[in-house]
């Protein structure tokens, strides 16, 4: 899964391009090879009895929790000065620079606090970060309703001669700031503006409540469950607690019980969802859009819901699962919604013998990091070096700091790798922007800083951290996000790195999955941690082919989710209840029956962060597939293709229309049919993402 702080009109966005005029950074003699750094136990911070604490991420104020208050007050004071400057400066390019500096001053506290509030092991730091987020959020709300500030930007964009004189990136950033103002309702009269602010607050509250409810367990009286399956669940007195779908349980009855109980409708959660969807629709109409979906898709690859509807295709493919279920359970062979994850796994294991424990010894964390280093060096001229963090700079002693260095441009930025499991750490793999890159007034470049967070097992006395194939692929995926952040050299931080439209943001990370599944790449680093033996080619072949088994059914599920999301955020009032719509959509887009008295939509947490944008997974995968086949299928180390990919795509992020970037890499304008064909071709068992005959 992607994580970037976004704060209304002054939130985080994506990446543009700026190569000229930036001085190369010198290298450091304290850097060490990346592979070795990840295959040894952390030594902790260097003994430094007299040195002062640097503070989290090197921010001096953050050597203690109280520093968040100091940092936020400093940012808020700077904000007031910048607002005065923006309102008093004659309209021109300088207006956009001031807006971006304003955005940067807020994001540098808010983005950092967004990460610390969920990841820091000390409650005092988490609470201080939470308070900083609230404080900055309040300021953002004020800025989004500051009419004078809005008018200073409006004067620029209303002057055609001035607009025509702006370079494309500056013009786009100005338009993005204006778009964020207008979706907040600032162009409305005072009464409607207040209504928009109230709706935004209500939507935030409803989103928080709904998100909490998606994970809330259900319980059932113990005597209602067959005795022989009760031990699979948690007991609490006379009740059984069901806290998930138990999708991998081998017992059909366990999966069925978990599905029906966990997805049983909760009246409060149902009301919350209905209010959330209704409030979003009201807000969209208030600020001038026909539906919330039309509002959400502005500036994306899709542009509008019509294109997304054309994107859907039916790929129903459950015959293989049905055959396996009949083989294992002849008395009850009808495939039900709780069956695909389990039986898909059984089929993969039986046909391809891909037991993860066979692969793990070849994927030590150090070997995988060295593999990434080799790939990035050959493709983009980039090297990763481990750097010893200063005292107080990291929040856990096992966090590694990487310097990202280009062979001619020098230091590009820093990646903090928070890779290992620990108590109270969120169980999610994601990328956080801590500081966006931008060109400063003095001509220096503000280097980007990001965190990659994984949940890998720690090393043991007898072995380093060993990754399953899935963990290895996730590592490559998240590094794709990091490279997106590192390789942009944008003038504006509002459009830096991964701060781009949702349906484009996952393209670089999904593209890295193709590299992770290519034998020519894997062969560069997959070595048995004890013997040094390379991973046999046939094991990679089996692994890659196994991923296509039942892949059509998996993709059809994504199509169903995306279609449901669009209907919920389409024309209101909805023609039926959310559950009836779920049933209709499941029957139309998915090949398995709706189960009465269930309400899966009440567990659909993506409705909060990806409202009207769930299709983005499919769109990003289609684009990544096309980029892979056009640029890297013949040679995954093609330096010229790598440079083109950086120049046309990674360097711009949100600083250019996403479709223009796609066209630049593919050297053609893809149609909806091209996108669909790319997805379908990946499902073809005859299509290999690697060339088994190439040596």
C-alpha cells in the first residue's frame, strides 16, 4: 500500500522537472555498501557522550516531544508572513513561488508529524505529533477560506497575458492551487462557503468513524457455532469474536462462518456510510460538480467517470477454482465468495511447488537491497549507500538511513528504512514523504526525504532477515515510490515526487514489481545466504507463472470494487440502498453470488482514502504494464530506456498532465482499449514477463 500527507489547498502533490542550474552534491566518505548494512544487526547510535541530539530527521527542535510545538509555531508564524507577502505582491510568477513556499512551510511539519504520530514507539512523541497535525490542519482550513489569498492567485490566472508568459510547470502549479481553493468552495458567497466548510468538517468526522468501524470485530453467541470450529476464533465468555475473514483457513466451514459473521450488517456503520456518501455528493454539487466522482477525477488520467466505465471488462474465471474445490470437497463444489483466496493458494502450491520456505534462503534482506542497488545503478546511474544516522535522528535503533547518489549529479536525497516489526507499529507497507524537493530562493535544492515502512521479521542468531517472494516484491514496490520521490527535480514542492494524481502515483511502484519478477534481474542478487548458490532459473519460472493462476478472478474482483466505488459516488440520491447496489454490482461484474445478510461495503476501508478513485489500481497497473513491455521487456537494464523513463515520467510527477507523461514514455497516445489489452495480456499464461531463453 502508498501514504503522502495532503492538506486541502496547501497539501502535498507530485513531481515536475528541473535539471538546469542545480549544483551537484559532493559525495561523503562515511557511506558504506548497502547490502552489508542490511545483513548485520544494528549497532545502535555511535557512542557520543558530548555530542548534542540532532532531533528526528535532523530537525533540531525534534530532540524531544515538546519540539513539535516549537516547530508548528515557527511554521505558523512563517505562514502569516507569507500570506501577507502573497496578498501584497503584484501578480506574476513570484505569486506561485510564494504559494509554494507557504505550502512547503506547512507540509514540512505536517508530513513529518503524519508519520511520527503512527510510527514512533514513544507515546509522548505520537501525541505531540497528533497535536501538531491538528494545529496545522486548522491553519490550512483558514487558508482555504482566506478570500484575500484566493484573490491574489485569481488575479494572476485571470490575466491572459500573464498566464501565457508562465512556463508550463508554473502555470500548472498555479492551476492546482486554484483547483484546491475552488473544491473547498471559496468562490461561493459567504453563506455557501460556510456550508462547504461545515460539510468538509462533517466528511472528515464521518470518514474517521467509518474507518474505525471497518475493522471493528463482530461477535456471536458461542452455542450458535459448531463446536469443532470454535477453536479457530477468539472466545470471550459466552461469545465468539470474529475479527476478520480467515480467508486462508483450510476448513470451508471456518471461512464461511467468518465471512457471514464478520460481514453481518451493522446499523450504525450503515448509517455512517450513507451519510458520508450523501455529504460528499452535497459538497460536490455545492462547488459546481454534478457528482463527487466528477470532482474527484479532475486532473487524473481518467479525467471523468465515462472513461472509467469504458475501462471495465468481464474476465470471469472461476473454473479452475471450482475444479479444485470439487476435488477436495465433492459434496459441496459451488464456489462461494469466501473460497478464491484459499483455493487459489492450493492450486499454486500443487501445480508449481512454490512453498515460500524454499525461496526465503535466497532472498536475504541484504541480497535484495544489493539487487535494488544493481538495478538502479545500471538503469539510472544511481547508487544507494548506508549512512550512520546522528544521535536522536531516528526513532528506533534498527532504522537504516540511505543516501541516494547519482553518478554525475551527486546526492539526490535520503531514504529512512523502517523495515522491521516492533510492538505497536502499523502492519502496513508504505511510503511517507517527510520533506519534498524544491528549488530554494538561494539557488540550492531542498533535498527530498522519505521513509519506507515495511514489517519484516528480524534477523536471528543463525540467519539474516529472510524475505518471502511476496516480501521481496513489496520491497521493490515501495522502492519504486522512493525513486519517484528522489528523481524529481521540481521547482515546486507542491508537485514533488509522489504528489501526483492517484491513478498515476502507483505506476512507478507497480513497474518495479515487473523487475522483481524478471529472472534476469533476480539472477543478479538471489543467492543462498549460506552456500552462495544462485536461485535456479526454473524456481523463478514457477514463481512467475504461479502468479497468473486465477489472476483473472483476482482482477475481476478489483473491477467489481472499482465499479461499486463509482456507483456510490455517482448520481444521487442513490437508486437503492448501498447493500442492494452491492448485490446488483456483484452480479454484474463478479462471477460469484451475493450472500444474503452480508454487507461487505461496510468493511470497504478504501472508500475513505480512495473515494471515487479505487479504479486507480487498475489504471496504474495498465500503464505500468505498457511501460514495461515498451521499454524494459527486451532488456530490463536498458540505460537509454531508463533515462527516457526518468526524463519523461519520474522527473515530472504532478507538474505535468499525467497522460502527457505516459505518451512521452510510450511515444504514442494510448486508448482505453490499449489499457484494457495491457491488463488482459498480463493474465495470459503464454505471456512471460521474463525471457526464459535469454542468457
